[in-house]
């Protein structure tokens, strides 16, 4: 049962590529399991890292969908009812939607009436907070991308030590024993690269996606808040302006 579970897990994670590299004419799952066991004990942490990498990639791909970050329905509703006289209505709309843009815009709306540069700093701070939330699991993915190839190299060192240990004990008369250690070294190196390269690609892909989201959300919030502030000042100016001063009339002097 344990062997069947391993085979299913290897096929799911894409380790069959190691089988084709070893023997293109055979892709049997039992041979895959044999290759895994030849890789030595370092294959187990590499296998765990591959499961972790796959899980984080699926989780981030699901949670970083556009509707979870910049909901188009929310943005359209905000633009339809954007009114400087009724900010509370827009705040209620922000509370009814749970996405990153609504939380950033809410921070700016709560400070409407203050200085524009203070509002912009608050929006930037909220954007950094949302970016930190979106980057939460990517730190683990980056660690997998960096550590897994190192684990493969460590397995390579152990395999070479094993090979030279066999040479020191029995000489070069039995090449099969020497080849066993070298095979272990090469298998762990390949496994580390098979996991590390996709993990690094996923890491940079998601980081770029998050940076684009944060930039777009801040730009939308700045645009709406500046429009709101300008609209309020422009419409309130006629009501708050004082009476115009009349020019004094010239009096003619009586000679």
C-alpha cells in the first residue's frame, strides 16, 4: 500500500520525467519508485518540498484571481455613485465587498477632508499592507526554490562519498558498486532541479502579478480620491466665497 501511494504521488507531481531521462523505452511506475529509492534518503525532503510547492502554487493561483483583488463590479458601482456629498454611501459599499481594492479605497475615504498628501500616504500604506498579505505564502515558495537544489547537491555529496568509500574498501574491481553511489548523486541532483526550477518560476510569476495589482489599485484609489477632493472644492467654492468688495467711488473736490 505504501508503494502504491508513492507511485500515485510521483505521477501527480511530474516525477515521471526522471524515468524518461533514465530509460526512454520504459515509463513503468515501479521503475520510478526504484529510481526514487536509489536516490537515497535525501529524496524524501525533496518529495516533501515538491508537495509544498504544488500546494502553494494552487493556493496562490486561486486567491490571486482578479475578482478577489480588483472586483470589476465593485469598481463600477463605486464610479456610478461617486458623490463628494455622500461619502458614507461609498464607505458602506466598500464594507459590503471583501477585496483588496475596497479596503485600500476605504482607507482613503476615511481621510477625505484632510490634506491630499496625507491621504496619498495612507493609500500607499494600505497598498503595502495588502501586498504583504498577498505575498504571505510566496516566502515559503521562494525558500523551496532556493533550498531544494541545495538538498539535491547535498544528496550528490552523499552519493559521491558512498562511491569513494566503496572504492577505498574494494578498489575499482567492482564497478557496479561504484556506479550505485554515482547514480544516487545524479538522481538527487536531478530531483532537486525538477522541483526547484518550477518553484522559482512560480515565485517570480506571482511576485510580478502582485506588483501589478498593487500599482493598479493605488492608481485607481489616487484617481478617485483626487477627483472627489477636486469636485468637493469646486462645488463648495461658490457657497463659501465672501461678498465681493465694491470699488470706492471717486469724490470730486469742490474748488
